[in-house]
């Protein structure tokens, strides 16, 4: 996600970096391109206009400081302005002092309310909460069935009243059930509605009044264009909400809506939804997202995931091995299995910084299937072979390829790759120990 | 028909209409005028690329024809827009033979609802119609289509949730042949165009449909939400690359979104637009007419 925008901005920046010092014309030219990139990313027209003015104000007359070149300073300014546009701080989800905490999800048709309700329930269950889902969408055919079936899959409580046509009463009754049965969180899924449909907006106001939710979330499709701001402003003015859930960010949406809504409504983005799976809802970190847009990669998220998946002691031992050039194919296998714990390869790679000049398809060869094949090959080796691949001769190679369902060529390729990787790792570990990059969780990063 | 479309669009696109009439209501053609035009087009989601193209073309014409008056420019503007969104296309539904329409699109664009509206239209015009629940992924998607089947009194072919969608389509076409059905409407699961595996699944559905029918009977239609921004271009491109699109249907034009993404898409891809959805009622699904569309926006 955001990839297109970040690639564009990086191209602009790398052009900028080529200049030792900048004159006004060069800054102007770069900002013109920044403007185009933002507009193409669906950032609201007015937001772009204000942003460019702000950046220009700050960028004109930047001087070379000891640590930064003018180009770097301009990049820093753009970064800072983008971060402040998305909100400086991560706004954590809060709970009411007296249970149950009530969340209500609202939004246009098709923005992903019902799916987000289930994902939020999953997220909260993992936090140790015991949520109850209320199906208050009485209009869309089978919307109630959808939420009921999702709640069964999740194993969480569910409330609906198929006979009622009053969603305020349904919601109230749902909360009553939650209170008596000890659910500490209630999530109310409401019908999709157009922000200009007064009748439907009145209805949701009634629901809100009846249940006074602790937090109301507006669910917004990340692929929304310039209208995102109109929608959010209308929902804020007519109903008011506390934060946003941004859905469908796992595609190639550049997410300009995310930037714009926060800038115009002042409402923070609380969660982003990144996939088909139930566990694809993540807390939104504005600074990380801005870094990601600027192509610095979401290294913080990656490190956090790595910390969860990787045993620190094992990692330290591994690092030692690498430094001493004792890294074996067996260690390689263990590493791969750890990476797999962090999520799908695509997800992990998506979080890494993209270097300007790196070919677009540089990482294309690394896919799940490829990794499975490598795993199979290594697993078909004896321990001795894993520790000392040099002993692998023709007949051993044939045995390994047969055992793993691959060809001798594949085995050869892996061995060659491994030797190359080892060389690279040597360089990397030399570099990192010199540069003192701080706490290192795994040699892989 | 025209007046209904106009009313629909007038209601929906109030912002854009008043902006454009404002733009053409007088004054001189200067830097501010062009900037204003650019702003209006970008805010309608027409996108920076198509917008620059339109503005540059008009600037050139204004210079060549020595146009000083903004009123005169209005006609040129209209023609330019019409030129971009006009795509020659053959009939999408053929009479006296089986038609299979596969509806595809990203999640939440309104595929199922649009299928219900189309079914209503086809049934009204005397076509024997069959609905196919090939969204076997989303919870209660099958139930949703079944509910529509009940309301419209039309048969729905379905399997279990989690089943192979291509198999449902296979069965449905078999049933359609046996019963002399005119139109088979296939509801597929919403999927992001970047999800390679799910796009492969659609290709398989199409392969099966082509194998079970005669040449030209299968049409693949992309459903797109009018609130979609520039990502719509990627959606159209990737679905087109994977499946070869025969048409686009633009939904939810009854909000405040202008649906200008259509202009950007047509500028690049030239895929005919079949219907536009401008309201909840089945009659609010209307055949797209470029000239009327632009006129309704401008008048």
C-alpha cells in the first residue's frame, strides 16, 4: 500500500539529492512534482494546496547545516508535514470505566462495516475482552446472517432481532443482553447509508442517542477519491464520530483519503484493515505510515513483529554464528521458519524500505512457493550436509533432489545462493558492527 | 429518460454543476480560469492526467480559434468530455441465445445489488433470467442473493459456502441450457485486483463459462463504485488484463461523488460503460449515454 506514492516521491527526492545546493527554481520544480504525486494518490485538492504552501514557506531559504544538505532538509520538511497531516500521535483505543464499552461502526454502503466489526471483535478478543456483536443493519438482505456467521466463526457473542425494524431498539436490547451476560465490549454494526440521505442520517442519530456509544468509528474505503473529505465532514457534522477505520488498504490504493480526512476533520485514524483474513486489522501509527509513504519502510512494525516471532536468545546465537562465519543451511532453515511466523512474505517485504534505484521486481523472486521449495531441499539433506554443504557431490545431490521433489539444478542454485548470502552477511555484519546500529534483533535485518 | 438522468445527476452532482456553470458564467480566460477548471476536474476524480489533457487541449483550441469569451469555450469543453467517454461498442446482450454475464469488482462496490437491479430489468423486458451465487467466500453472500431471488421471483443456483465458484457456474450454465434461459447473471466474490490468487479464480470461472457456451455469449463486467478515486484506473487495468472486460457499471452516483473516474478510465482504456446506478430503485439503474451524461452535468 502507498507504494506508488512512495516510489514517486523517492524519485523526486533522488533527483533533488543530486544537487549539492538548491535554488528556488529547483525547490519549486520538486514541489510541483510532489503536488502531482499527492493528487494522483487522491489526497484532497485543498489539502494538497495548503500542504504545498506550507512546505514552500519552510523550504525556501533553507541553508546547509552541518548534518543535512538542502535536499535532505527539504525531504525532512515534507516528511514532517506529512506526519503532522496524519496526526502526530497514535491514538490508542480506550475502554469505559464501567462495562460494557460500546463501539458503533458507521459508514457508506460497501465501506466494510460488517467485516470490520468482526475484525475488531477478533482484535479485542485477543486483548482478553469478551465482545458481543449487535446486528443493527436491518436493510441489506442477509446482513444479519453475515454477522451471525462471522461471530460463530470467531466464537463471540451475537445479538439480533429479526422481527424488529427499529435499529435503536435492537441496539439497546443488545447492550442489555451484554450487561446481563457479562460481555465487557459491545460492537454495533449499522446499515450503510449515504451521508446526504437525511432520513437515514436521522435514524443513525437516534441509535447513537439511544445507546451513547463510547466510541463511534467511521469506516472508510481506502480507495475513495476526492469525495472522502465530503463524506467524513458530513458524518462529523451530522452525527460526530471519534475515529476512522480505513479498509481495503491491502491493494494498491495510495490512501490519500487517509491523509485528507485527518487533515480536514481532525479525527484520527484508529485502525487500518489490510486483508481478507480476520486478523488483518492493525492499529494505525501515523509516523510509521508517513515514513512508509516516503519510502523509509515500516521498519518499526517489522521490528515489533520480529520481536514477537523471534526468540531473542536464538537470534543472538545466530548473530554470533554469522559473525564467525559458522552460519549453516540448518540455521538458514530455522531463520526461514521464523520469518514465516511474522506473516506472509508479501506482508513482510511490504514493510521493508524500498531503495531508490532498486529494480521494481527485485523481490519478485521471493515468494511463498519458492520458500517452500528451499525448505524441502534443506530438509532432504542430512545434518552433516546442512553443516558442511561442501561435501554434497553428484550422488548426494541426486538424492536430495529426489527427496525434495526438485531437480539437481534447483539444489545447485540453492547452494550457490547460500554461498552468496553468506558473503553478503559477512559484509553486512562488518558494516553493522562498525556503524553501531543499535539493538539488533536478528541478523536478517 | 434524459430528464430522469438529468434529475438524478442534478440531485447528485449539485456541487459540480454549480461549479461548472460558475466557471463558464463569464469573465475572461486567464490563468485563474484555467486553474479553476483544473481544480473542478480534479475534485471530480477525473485525475491529474486526464485533467491536464483536457485543459491543454482546450487551451490550444482557445488559442487557435482566438476564443476570448468563456461562454464559447463551454461547447468545446462539452465536446472534449464527450469525445473521451464515448466508446463504440456492440450489443452486450444478444437476443435469442444464452448470455452469461460475469460480474466482477473489488469488495463493497455493489455487485449483488446491481445484479438484482439488472435481473429486474431483464425480467421486465421478458428475458428468462437466472442468478448464480458464485461468491462462495463472504459470509452470507449466498443468502443475500437468495433473498433477492425470492423478492424478484427468479431462480438462484447455489452451492455450499466455501465451494468452488467455477463449479457453481458450470452447474448454472447446464441448467440454463436445459431450461432455455436467456440471461445468466453471475455474482462473484469481491476481490482486490492486486490479489493474484483470487484473480486466477476469476479466470477459471471465465474459462468454464466460455467452455460451456458458444462464442461471444460470455460478457465480463466490472462494477465500480462512483466514489472510487484514482485507484479505479488500476482496478480497471488489472481486471481488464486478467479477464478482458466487456463493460463497466458505475454504481452509487446518488452520493456526492462525481464519478469522474470514468473519464480517466475511458481516456486510457476505452471500455464501454453499460449502466450507471443513480438510486436505490431498480429503475435507477440506467443505460449510460455519454452525451446525456455530459449534458446532464453541464446544464
